C-alpha cells in the first residue's frame, strides 16, 4: 500500500481564473423598484454571463418628457461605472448585455421621475465558479457537447501542479480527457503544441490524476474533454482541483476504521410503530498515527491553517486519497478534530477523524 495523500491547496482560487468554451445559459430575475414614477420594468432573456451580475437601471433625464419613449435611462451591470446612459425608454425590449433585455410598462400619471431605480440580477446556476466552491450541490454545466469542450485556467503566476481532481462528473467511459499546460496562453510553445500534454484516465464519478511531466510549472492550463457519446448532451463537473498534495512520512497504524453512518430520521406513532426515512449513507474514516514525527505534525497544522479561516468563518473540505496507488479511492471530506499526544522525545500520537462531504442528490 502506498502512502495516503491530502489534497487541499487548489491553485484555482477565483472564478475569474476560469473560462469555458461552452456555458449553459442562466436566468434573469424580476426587477425591484425604488422611486415614485409610475412606470415598471419587465426583464427577459437568457443570461449568458460567466459570473452572476447585479444590474441597476436608473432614470437619468425627463428633459424630453416623463413618459415611456420620452424619458431616458442609464444602466450598469455592477462594474462600478455606468455601461450606457441617455438610452431612450421603450415598451419594446432593449438589449443590455449578456442576453439580458428590459422593457418599460407605462403607468398612471408621470411614468418617470429622475432618480427612479430598478435592481435585478443575472444568475447562472451552472457557471464555472461552481467548480471551485467545494459545495457538492453545485456544478458547472456546458450548453452542449464540443469537440472538445475546454476549461481554461489562467493562474496569477506560473505554479507547479502535481494533481488534478475532477469530482462529481457525468463523463462517460468513452470520453477522452487531456490536461494541457504551457507558458503561453496560446498553448503552442512546444513547436506549435502545448509544452505539457497528459492523458487523463477516466473513472466513474470522480477522477484523481497525478501528473508525471517533469516540468509542470506553468501559468496556463487547459482541460480538454471530448465526450460525443454522452447522452446528457452536456458536460457536468461538480468540483475541479489543480494543485498540490500533502503526504506524511508514513501511513496510519494497522487497524484503521473506514465505515458508514446511515443518515435517516424516524417517527414513532402513538401505537409504538417506528417509521424510518432513509436518506443516504456517509463514509467515515478514523486513522490513528503512532510515532508521528514533528515534521508530519507541522504538515497537518499547515493544512489546517489553509482550510480554516477565522476571518471568513470558513472550514473548507479537502480531498483524501487513502492509497496513492489507487487514485479512485479519493473522497471529499471534512475534518472534525486533530487530537495529539506527546509521547517522548520528538514523537507524537495523533488520531484523525474524517467525515465524507455529502450531496443532496
């Protein structure tokens, strides 16, 4: 059995680092008004933005009249400046951006007063940022199947990647999956090809791939997936990790525990009959480490400092691969505590209890 690995330090730290070749369209919320004019706004369209946006529409002039077709507006998609101003109000849909339309509906009395505002959002439930939030109820989804579908990762600076995780995916066994890396955004530095090209072996639901290319310090990365046989007709990925892993100097002691907790609730009738509703089973892991050296303890504490933040209140899950020779044995887990006992000299006893992170469906 090879050493276990803790996969927690994702190089992809922001959804702005991600761009995709295909993105399922989102939706536009209804508008909330602030002001005294009688006009209303209706929203429509399929939101195509890569990130959620909050739109503001404001009446900026009634010099030409206060009615629909006379007054003008300005609008912003939340970037801190107005995207357009002096736009004439209209009963017909007006395109703002990202597939978002607004139309004005006249009311009784003056339709507009300068300063009337409307707020609404463009929301994409399947945008690329859903792949890095470590919430298994969220996922990225493409609009269609490509040849290939690509997910491009642009890091702030070049960095070494040692492991790729594709978690909660819908890829079929016929999919071809490749990871590219390059010093250039055009992925052609190696005589017209990417400097790093690794074939990724498919596995059901979750894929863990340890990189083998010697020079794997790159700024630009691209995951390329061709899955023409996928009957869903789209690519769906719950979590995407590209980064490093932590490995202790030895595995846990013999006799570790790996089992299930059965998640259910029950209700007892007045007649004493118990009715149970089963929801899921949750894997648990308990590992005892004897004679742990101080350096390994430092590694564990460094990981804890990375995934736990008092300022944000977050305690992030991480991936645990209990045998690096078997990448499929990887789970997204939470850590509950890290009890430590000092034995003698520089050795410690430590116990880790890990709990599988679940999803609703």
